[in-house]
C-alpha cells in the first residue's frame, strides 16, 4: 500500500492554474431518480484555489420488451474552494445548486404521466487528483437540502394515481468527476 501511495505521489502533476478552463464529465448517484444522471460541464479556475463550474445532464431509460421509457435532465452550477494540495491531490469544499426534471410512464392505464422535479442545494466535500496540469480525476460527496415535487406516491382506493412532494436534508449525492483542462 505504501509503495502505491508513494508511486502515485511521484507521478502526480501540478494543480490547475488560475485562468484555466476545463471540460468535465461526471457520473454519480443522487437521492432522486431524476437527479441521477451523467453530466458534462465546464469548470473555470477563477483563482489559484477557487473554481466555478456549470453542468447539464440527460438520461433516458427504456423498459425491456418495448415498454414505456423514462427520461430526465438536470442543470446545475457551483463553486469549489481548494485547500493546499499534497502529492497531486487537492481537497476541496464547495456549494452547488441544481434543478432536475423528467418524464416517467403513466402509473395507471388511462392516466396522465407525472412530471417529477427536484431542486437541490448541496454542500460538497471532495478531492481532485492531478495526473498532469491538464487532466484530473476526482470524487465528491454532497450533503444538503432537496425538494422533490410531483412524485408518484401510489394509487388511492378508486385506483387513481396520487402524487406528492417531499423535502429532505442529508447525504444526497456521490459523484466521480473527470476533468480535462484546455489551456
């Protein structure tokens, strides 16, 4: 284990510099199905230790055998405050906000499908490992507030679908991020 850590530190690159732009792609899991999408985005190093990022994501899942499909989209923005890098790893804290929505199959025959939506504000803690000054791999977890609306909750006594809203505070996301810095 010690050899792997020392080797990784020896091969690590320099952190991104102020003024660098990056293209990011991420894959993560969130507390709501409409939020669990892969994203692509831009990251800008506004200062040596501050980054600003925006992202969009799309997802589409088709049921086996030609059933109804589920689609979703997400948009978000946030910032990162990077602490002192050690061995090519730059730990950071940040804040992000996002909106997600989608379409899901109708829960009962002859009913209109719901359009679920989610709004989230999340504090993140993560780390970014720099293979070079132009390429990094990172991961983060998020804790925050999420408000879900128009979520299918079941059928009432007459067989009609019911919908509801909910809010939650807690661990809401875990994400892996690859960044390619352009300049």
